[in-house]
């Protein structure tokens, strides 16, 4: 079992609010091949997509006070030795400017006992 924590921090001095009407917040989990020999590299969106979790679904949105940190936790059951890439991506639509702000972070782990 792999436990994934997606931590978000509001660095602003003002409250930050968003929901599914004005943005999206997803966690993408991809399997990476474990039979490659070093050296090798992967692009962020390579690998077999195992799951795409909508972190806003069922939450009603987020209200983050100044300096606050949120922790979203998800679990996934994978065989030992599996290598996975996890990418959390947040998109906010600024409708008044007809633009989209985008931020993402990724991590790669091997499932071990």
C-alpha cells in the first residue's frame, strides 16, 4: 500500500478560495517500467496512467487562510517493487482575465516494505 500526501500552502497574506467552478486539482499516478537499466530518464507524463484522482470532488472546494497548509491524503494498493510517478496539478481559471494559472509538482517512488 502506498500512502500519498498532497500538501498545499497558501503563501499569500489573503484568503484563497477555489472550487470546481473556477479550477481543478488532480493527482495523476503513473506506473513506470522497472526493467530499465541506468542511466535512463522519463518525461513527467510518461508511463501507464493508473489513476487520476479529482482532489476537489466531494470537498465543496477549498478555503485556505493566509499561511495555511492543507493535506490531502490518498492510498493506492500496488505490488512491491513497483515504481510510480505522482503529479499533483492545480489549475485556476481567472475568468476576468480569461487566463489560467497552473502549478504542479511531481515525485517518483518505489513501493518497498
